[in-house]
């Protein structure tokens, strides 16, 4: 069972990357591509906590960076921050309502996409104040908010119903 769980996380991220890079991920909403990897990183952060979310985001971002034309490491930074922010659910009580988890996935996606726009601006590669950047942030966050239940179920299937890694150490 441990082998299945240890292979489940890389398989889940690999599947999200493949879906994002193939025909499904090439579909657009108002010219904006959804970000399924960001969805899965946020769902894993909500399911397993800040540390697992940040580490998953960092390594998933490194893989994504090999496919995009932005500076190498940018996606790793953005996904790590989004996974960490999604894992902030640990600060709430043990009873985590499903609505809160779904909202955190959407909020972490919003923060991740906004951070990407700001960092691209700081590097001189974009302008976050253009309406196009705002559209990208809103569409990606909205799609991830709608798909959050699916992402959370997939993350729960990989990790099981057990406690997060942080609470196991305490």
C-alpha cells in the first residue's frame, strides 16, 4: 500500500501535466488556458498541509518549467507559494468543511496566478495592469474553483483519509 501511495503523487502530477499540455489543456476560455497543475498543487496543499503543498508545487513547477518559455524556476516558485498558501488550512480547527477547502483551492489558484503576473512584470516580461492579465487571473482561479472538488477527491485518493504530515509529527 505504501508503494501505491508513493507512486500516486508523481503519477497525479504527471497526469495533470499531460492533461494540461494535450488537447484538453489547449482548450481556452476567452483565450485563457486553464492551469490543471496549479489546481492539483493547491488540492494537495489543502489535503496534506503547507510543507507537502510547497514541496509538491516546487517539483511540479520544475517539470512545467521545462515546457514553457518563461525563465526557468518561475513556475516552481509560483506553484510552491500556491501549495503553501493552500496548506494554510492547517491553522483552522480539525473540522474542515468542504466549502472552506474548495474556497482555499480557488484562493490559492488566484494568488498563484496573480503572483505569476507580478513576477513577470518585475522581470520585464509582462504587465499585470493590463486587462488581459486580469482575465487570466480570473479565468484560472474560476476554473480551478469549479474543478476543486475533483482535485480534492483525487488528492484524497492518493493520500488516503489519514492526517497531514505535519500533524503526524506533533
